[in-house]
């Protein structure tokens, strides 16, 4: 498996998903689970595999998923600051 740095250089970004699901015994109650891994926007194949696992193996039916991602390695930003030297 590639290191976190190698994945970031390959275009992966740190992705966080807030997963809302229903409790099997109390379907009127929503519970949350936070998932985080390196993934590739906009298709999020790693998250999609996790959600497929969830649907197949976990009893709590999914309600909704909020996704946020952030590239940790990106082109640098700069801004010009005017500096004046006063005597």
C-alpha cells in the first residue's frame, strides 16, 4: 500500500464523510459515524467501497452522507505585501 504522501502526490485528498444512518431497532432515530481516509474527488472510489461494505455488512440503513475533502499538497499561494522602509 502506498504511503499517505505517495497518495497525496497521486492526486488523493484527505476526505471526511459524516454518515447518517438509522438504528435497526429504532428507525426513527438517526446516528452518525465519521469516516476519514485519502480519496479522489469527485468520484470518491474509496468512500464508495466503504459505503458498499456498509450496505452489505452493517444493519443500520444509510440515511445520508456529507462529504468534505481537502488537498493537503497543492500549489503554493502567495500574496504581495507592500513594504516601505522609513528612516
